[in-house]
C-alpha cells in the first residue's frame, strides 16, 4: 500500500505526540508523585468543628516567613472569611469541609482545590503580587452556593513586622 510522504510524516508526528503525552503523565504521577490535594489525611466531617486544628482555623506565620492557612469550607462560607498572608513566601493551605463537597478557588491565582468532606485538601503556593483576591466556591453545594466567598489579602510586609512601630514615628 502506498502512503504519501507527507501523510507518513503527519502520522509519525501524531504518534509521537501521543507518546510524549503518555510519558509526561507517567513521569509526573510516578516520578514526581503528583497527587490530588486531598491525598494528605482523612478526618471525620462530624468532628471538624470540634477538631483541635480545624475547630480553630486561621493563619500561622512561621519563623522562616512561610505561612500555614487552616480553613473550613462550609455551607455557605469559608472560615475564616478573610485571611492575610505574606507576599512571595510559601503558603500552605489546609482545608476541609464539615458538610458537603465545596470548591476553593482564589481568583487570578493558581490556587484551586476541591474540598471533599472526610479529607484534608492541602497544597502549597506563593503569591507574587500584593493585593486583595476573591475566594470562591466553584462546586455547586446548595442554595447558597453563589454567596459562598471569602477574601485573601496578600501583604507586602510579613505580618510579623507589622508589630514594629512605624519608622520615625513614636511607638
Ligand atoms: Cu460551597 Cu459551592
């Protein structure tokens, strides 16, 4: 059977693309251990509100300037509703739900995770631009889904330094 030269080139290119896609999937899942955000640990949804960690959600800034954000995503809001994190530092989010599946998306950033009751969704990212960002739920979770939102404020100065008196001013 005669196959035209250009036809053979395109067939080879299409086959090569499939091989590259499969290889990159294999490399990221096996070699780089890419897993869904909910792979970290499990938690009983009924105990979220009384849990030592998730019952008292909030932001913790560590000595190296990185931060850990513990949050609840519930019907219909986020707890805490407003969070402040330092710019340009690793920020690790730990989120869980006491009720149904929610989404956690920080608009205009790459922070986006599904929050599944029974699991802790954890991921680490950085915010390079200071400012105010909208947090939305992007999984339909009930009649109040559209009002489920929060605010992320990325601060230029690490929150630890805010305790210092302003330069030149009286403390
Ligand atoms: Cu929570 Cu939609």
